[in-house]
């Protein structure tokens, strides 16, 4: 092979390499997601698992951990109602027990001794819904637990409420105040049930 031909081959290889690198960079920029963030998202997705939401809720009453002990030590009763059927959601491992623990701590910090916290879990359409409300609320008195999670101008939000909102956001869930069969002003959690997205998606999009 002549020197000229060899030079052309080297130049062609260099051009192909440069084109590949440019295409890789463009692809990353086009998605709007830097590679480190993409890797973090993939890792988070891989860590998710199917969890029956009833389990961490039951642990609130039965497991001798800070969840149950905190409420008992504060003299707060617990009335838990869950359905017979599973409330399966997809969650990051450890997040749901942590969420329930934060809510228990918030209840212990806001409810008076002798109060009873009612917890009602059920399925509504494609969502798992949990309502929480203390009993024996005086007329004209806002429920203390849900009030502790409300945000707005001049209303500071506790670190526990911020932590709960962050966990909910990671799972496409919501925490807000709404009426329920327990009454008005319930602290409400809504999680998408496992399989709900697949059931709603048109054929050809899965």
C-alpha cells in the first residue's frame, strides 16, 4: 500500500471515530439527561419492588418499633381499617415503611394524649388511597394531623412533612387534605396501584 493510500485510510478511520463521538454526544444532549443522572435513574428504577401497602400500615400498630412505641408513649390510640385484597404498589425498597414512620411521628407530635388516629385504606379505581384523621374533633377545629402537612404563605412546613412529600413525589403519589368516609379534613395519600398503568395504556404502546 502506498503512503498516499495509507494516509487516506487513517484519515477515514479518524473521521468515522469523530462522527461516532459526535453522534454519542448529540444523543445524550437530545434526551436532555446527562449520563450520570441517567445512570442514577436506572439504578433507582432497578431498586423498586412490588409492595402490599397494607403491610407498612399494619406495622404501624403491631411492630414494636419507633412507629408503635411513639404513639403508645404519647397515649394515642390507633384504629386501622384495611381491605381484604392486597393494595399492591411499586415502590423503592424501604420508602413506604419510612413514609409511615414519618406520619406516625407527625401524629405523635400534633395529636393530644387520649386521641385516636383512624386510618382507612382502600382501592379507588386505579389508585390505593389511605385516609388518616383523628377522632373527636371539636366543632370548628381543623384536624391537627392534616393541618401539619398543609403549605402556604406564612405556614411553615415541618421536616417530617417535607420528607413525606419527597417520598410521595418519587412514586408519582400525592399527599393532600380531602374528605373521606372518616370525615372532612383527612390527611390523604394516593398511590398508583401496580398494573394500573398497563391496564390503561392503549394496545401498541406497551
